[in-house]
């Protein structure tokens, strides 16, 4: 099931802009203090690093991703999620746009 809206959040208005604008996100906090971000990756092949473990939820578009230490590209489409360990990295390939919610574990 794809998340379409999230109620009761505090949004950080200033965007997080990465890779010369190829990835833009907004951080938000739920009422219980849980932190997340929502954003879009535009067409590109990028490498992201993680501090905390993350779960990437696709809400629109699609991407291919490859976790650190793997040679296998996998696809993520709306309603699908993939996990990235803490202190790791992953490659992402986007041909159209990839809209996501990042859940920090």
C-alpha cells in the first residue's frame, strides 16, 4: 500500500537539496517524535551515504537501487520499500522521477 498523506506532522520548511538539485526533500517530525523525510529524485545515477538505517518507500515513479557490497540492481515501484543499513551507502538510478518517504530506523 502506498502512503498518500501523513497527518499531524511538523514540517521543516527549508528543503534539503542534494546533487545540484537532482534530489530534493523535506524533513518532518511526527507527533511521537519520529523523524522522516519526503522528497523526489530526478533522472540521475547517484550514490547516497547513510548514518542511520533507512527504509525507502516509493510513493510514485520508480527507481533501481544497488546496496553497498552488492552488484545486483533491484527495482522499487509505488508501494514497495527497501532497507539500507546504518553507516552504509547505496546507488540509485532514476529515469523519470522517484518520489519517496524515507523512514529512519
